[in-house]
């Protein structure tokens, strides 16, 4: 059975004190208020990972993620952070291919395929992002564009490796814009993505793959979006920076 997941992507926000305070609030509210089997994931900036891990490591349902990683194992790559460093501080998931990484930092499909391999080799799970621009959606090519992103970044994996991947569909035009995809638009794309995975890996693996929606998801619209039969949760940016909003989104299941 696939997991229900709400992942908070803090992006480049919060210093150490702020991040630890936010984590404590989330852990406490989660414990007191959440009675579904949903998992929460906190994707904190690199310098905060170890501290955040200290607060979540004894919980059953809250996990730690990094927002990217190096494609290299170790060595003279100034400024980079390797997957073995991440796993050594308790990171269980790594977000890969966020549209901000693809756009601002020129991460190509080829680099993302390599990063996917390094994350899996280190025993962590990729949260692999895909999503189209407004221009692509208006051209009518969005289904093919997003399926092609999965093919390029993930479909070199064998079935066992692929079964560890979480997919996040994030239409670029909905990220941080306050403009959410409608529940129908999200469900429609998720269904296409699941069918695309089934074509390559078979129905059982496709049915077990969690596909999250991201893009201006908030407490007010989460329940409607998560009601889609192929929508298994969310990747949350802005609304993950407030414990109340983040936990209310988790409670939307
Ligand atoms: P948003 O960001 O929720 O602020 O739109 C989502 C994301 O970029 O993961």
C-alpha cells in the first residue's frame, strides 16, 4: 500500500533557532492531533538538518529530508554536500529536481538521473519533482512533458530501486503564486503519471508509488486536492513554515 505523505519544503528559510522551534511545534501538534497514518517529512536547509533530526528521531511518523544533494560521492567539490553526509545526520529522503533547482541552478535531466542513483545508493529515498510551466500547459503538451521528465530522471532504475521513489507533481505556475491547480487538474495529471509508471514497471509498482501534489497547497484547499484517488499527499512550501498550517494540511487526510 502506498504511503500518504505531507512534506514541508522550507526552501531557504529559517535559521537554526527558528527551525528548531518550528520542528518542536510540529512534533507536538502531530502527536496530539494527527490520528491518520500519514507521514510528515521536514525538508530543512543543510545547516539545520542535524538539529532537526535530534527532535524527530524518536518519533514514528516524522522524517527528515534534504532539499538537494551532490551527484558526486566525495572529494574536491567545494560547497557540495554528499549523500553519505546527509544519511549520517539522519536524512531519509532527498528532494530532487525541484523546479527552482532545475531553473535557477540548471539541473538537467542527466544530472538528476545521477543524483537519483546516489540517493538510492546511500539508502535514502528520492522525492522526485516534475511539473510544467504555464507556457507548456497552454500549448497542450503538459502530459507528455511531465511524463518525459519521469522517463529521463527515473526510468533507468530497476523495479526494486524505483519502488523507493516518491514522485511530486508541482506545476511551476502554481508554486508560490497562490494559484493552485484545481483538484481535477491535479488528479488528472497524477492519473497520467501513475499510468506512465505502470507502463514501465507494471501496475503493482505503480499502485504502490506515492505521488504528491505541490503548488500553493494550504489548509483551505488540501482536503479537496488530497481527495483525488491518485493524490497521495503534498509537497508544501510557504504553508510549511507555520506549524499550524502544516499540521492542518496533514489533518486534511
Ligand atoms: P508553495 O511551494 O507551496 O509555496 O507553492 C511548493 C514547492 O515549491 O514545493
